[in-house]
């Protein structure tokens, strides 16, 4: 045999051996037995999570009735108050122009009253002597009484401008009182601060914020894709970040009829009344999450979502079902509700089918190839 023939023969033998090795690996790979799982019946609950915060149901801001300077703060933040309790006192700094106008008006009224008093005394003697008629005297008497009332009004007006309250001893305008029973959440002012009253052009300075801490609600937002599935009156679970491993039951009682756009998505505000636990003190402003059940199906045929595959062309979901011969056949599925772990199967398989575990096979293939 020539040298060239020997080389050709060696090359053929090498290729033959390589082919045998390759076919051996392929047969070995094909002989891998996939593990399977059977469908099962379970309860599938589809939830959404709304982020938000805990706020009091009733909260008000106390504002002064007149402008002035905070003279003394009686109570501090966190204090429990009843309606009518004194929170702070106000010292009025009168406007000089308004004070001068009020003083001038008071002096004018005094002059009119003096004239009315002289006229009243003179005509009273004449009436008693029968010189003037009764109707004429009554008109003079009425003018005198009106002048006395005008004097009282002018004196009160002058005292209010000067001191913030009338001379009758009532100082309600300078006393900042609690308008509801609750807890003082915030006092954003300090002694010596100047404050202004609420009017048509200004909201006024907030002296204190009071809330009823025994009635708390969760306020959050949900996406427009899920708000249509919410039902008022549904029970939800609220988790508070500051209180670990504790969930509070709440009842959904408000779903906003109008949404607001945030970062390109429309969000709808929701509110839920929380059932409080006396063992925990919940502070206003705690961040919280609410788990809301959107859909619940009991005892439905289900499989794990990890078993699903999707057709590259049609994107239809399918699984591979084991046949009697040990091979696997593709079976298209019609799916229902999913909770992210398990998914409801409406059509395509039965509870007795054995379904290929894709991830398990992939791991075994990789190990054997390595």
C-alpha cells in the first residue's frame, strides 16, 4: 500500500471515530429523561399593591381670627386636647390708622350723645308740663337711646382694634382654642411670631394642627389598569413600614372618580378605614402598602407558571405532555387567572397529564455537557 493510500485511510478512520463519538453523545443526550409534574387544583388569588401613607380621618388647622403676635404657647405637639382647650394666646398690635379712625368715631358719638342727652332732659320737662305732644317726645327719646347704643358699639369697636377684644371681658379673639377633641400634631409657630387672620385674600397663619388619632385611614393610589376591578367595601390588608410583621385590616371606602397623570401613567386615589390595634400606636404620615384582592378563584385546575412555554410565532402558551410511549407532545393552552406563581388552565390539559419540567431538563443537560 502506498504512503498516500495510508494517509487517506487514516483520515477516513479518524472521521469515522469522530462520527461515532458525536452520535454517541447525541444518543446519550436524547436518552435524558425529563422530570414531570402533574396539574393540581388550588385557589388562585390575584392581588395588586397600592403604595401610600396613613393619615387621620379628621384633621383640622387652627387659624387666628385677628392678626397679632403669639404671646404664649400653652400646649405642645403631641398633647391630647378637648374641644375648647386653650392652645395659645395672641397679643394684638393695633394698626395706628385704624385706631385713630375708631377713636375719632368714638369721640363723635360722645358729642352726639351729649347733645341727645341735653335735648332729652329739656323736652322731658316740657312733655311733663304738657307743652309738647307725646309723639314728639318719643322721637326725641328714641334718638337719645340710639345715641347711647352707638356709644357702646363705638367703645367695643375701639377696644377690639386696640386689644383684640371688647371691654365686656370676653377675649375669645386673642385666645387660640381647640376646635375639636384630638391630638395636636403640629404647632408650626413659636412665641413672638407674627400671624395674620384668614380672609378672602389669604388662608391665614396656621397656629396648630389637630387630628383624631383614633380614626386612621390608608390613602394610596392604584393604576388605571386595575382601578376598574376594585369594589368599594372590599377588605384589604395594610402593611406599615414602621411596624414590621404586622398587617392591619382595612375596608376600602373611597375610589376617586377622576385620576391624575403621574410619570405618564394615570393614577386613582383610594382610601380605606383601618381597624386599629391598641397594642400599636400609629403615627400620622407612616408610609404603607395595601394588598388588594382583584380576583379570587377557588379550586381551579392549575400549573406552575415555570412550566409554560410560548410559541415564537403565535406567542400562544403551551406545555409538553408525556405520552404513553414516553415521548412528549406539544399542547396549546388557554389560561385564566394567575398569581405570578400558579396559573389557571381553562383548556389544553387534564389533571392526570404529566408535564415536562423545562428548567430541570435544561440544568441536567448543561451539567452533562460540562
